């Protein structure tokens, strides 16, 4: 079985740890920062690809995960001007 390609947005303290664990399990990751660079730099050094923007990330991945400080932060990215999901591939829940 092929592992899904995972996109991860928000590599702060918790997100960076989650990405590190996913990488240790052999998942292919495309990452994008939310606020700071250290988690991104560590993930890229371990083999992740850094996306230029949210659209590129969502188009490159099967699953997109967000790890942000508040629900408002997530809502603003999902429904606000940037709308991270705009580049997402259509999925059938049965796939």
C-alpha cells in the first residue's frame, strides 16, 4: 500500500513534532509555515518539501493537516482571503 502524501501547515512546537514523527514513519511531506521558520528548516533538512503557497501545497498532497494556535486561526485560513483549500484535489470519501 502506498502511503498518502501529506501537506502540513503550521510547524510551531506541536506541528514540528508531529511532522518529525510522520517523517520518521516514512511519509512524504510538503510543508508550509504559519509564523516561524525553525520547524520548516528542520523538516526540510529531513527531506520535506517547502511549498511556495497553500495552493501548491494542497495540489501536491493527498491529505492536508493544520496545526495552529486557535480555532480562529484555522477559520481565517480556511474561510478568509487566502482560503487554503482552494487548490485541494476533489476526493471521494470511499477512496
